[in-house]
């Protein structure tokens, strides 16, 4: 239940448990006092709104409250043109927060403080990273729809040698029956379920076309895929590398598909890579409402 009432400045400071206060003069509920205080409860936050008086005497409004987690006084100064304030970093388990509003005039005078009490909704849980593990890969865990028969087997992607490379299909004159339909891709069976991962790859040191636009798909069986992210403007310099941001997944996956939509040679479907690795990111779910 919201409560709105006027307070003396001294009582406001006592309520807020401030460590010190200024001796300021005010004359009751004057023409500068803000009115119609409203407080909307949000997850881990409160949206404050108020009405300002139609007077040029008002310079700014000071809003004070206690951060229950630290016990410290928080203050925001709002111009006379401001009628709302979003306060986050709050917790429902602390109950009501008291927000005290004091108006200040152009002549240095202050109004009688008014306040509103409100609790927020429960703050959402979140994940924190606790560690990471490189996922070991062997040639048997790699698949492709576009192996070039004459060079660059997929096993080179995990041989630990940046001088070797994987090459997708390009020699359609010698092997016309092997030409794949659609974009060339690689698949990786991680042989474990993960809910967060990132990957890094290294481009071929010389020759070939290097990935520029890539679609990353995830799945659980190597057959059905869900698009997780499209990566564009990837580095295409010879020997360059790329490390992705962390992929945060709603459900565990065990397979990843790396599909090259466009390469540095935009007129060819083929691409090459020197090396690739995947890293599982370990996470822990934190409930801020639990002490």
C-alpha cells in the first residue's frame, strides 16, 4: 500500500538514517512542493513519478532513499523539467523503500519534504561465470557437406597446426558430382551437453577464401538445427583469428553447425580455415533475493 504524507526535514533525515544534514529553511507546504507522488513496482526496481508545480521559483527536486543492502543514503537531483526517476538495484526482500522528495528554489530555499513508500517486485535471477573448459575435438566429431577431395581434410581443423587448413569444395570441374547444394558448412559433435559456450577460429595463412558472414546453429542430434546467431564482418586477413562472444542458451545443446554464407571471395561458395576450438563456459545461477 502506498502512503503519501508531508514530513519535516529533520524527520525525513531521521527516517532515511542519513549521517548528517544541513540546516535548511523552509516554510511549510509551499508553492514548490511536488505533488501526486506515484511509485510503480518493477522487478528489482521502482519507477517514480510526480507532478511539479507551475512556478519559475523551482530549481530542482532532490530525491533521497536508503539503499538497504549497503545502508547508505542515495540521492538524485532532478531538474524542474523532470517528472520521473527509475531506481534499480533494489530487492523485494527488504520490504518498503522510502523515497523523500525535497524541492529547492532559485533563491536557495527548500520546501517541506514529502515521501512515498513502495516495495519492488522480486529481482530476477542471473548467471555468473565460474570457469571454462576447452572442449576436446577429434576428426571423428567433425562433419561437412563440402569437403574438397584434393586438399584440406577437416581433420586439419583440430591438429594444432596453424600451417595446415580445411578447404571446402571448389574443384567442380574434376568432381562435378560432389558439388554441394547451398552454403558450405561444418558440423561439430561436442559429445557433451552445454548451456553456454564460445568458439575461436584461425584463418588460413595464405590462399583460399576466408569466412566473412557466418550463421551459427545449435542442436541436440546433428539433424535439427536452431539458428543461434549471425556473425557478419568477420576478419578476413590471412592468418587472422576470431573469438566469439559467449552463446547463452535456454536449453542444453551438444551440436554446433558453422555455415558460411559469404566469404572474402564473394563470388565463390568455398572457404578455408586453419584451426577451430570450442570452450564450455561454466555458469552458476544466482538468486539475489536469497541472503
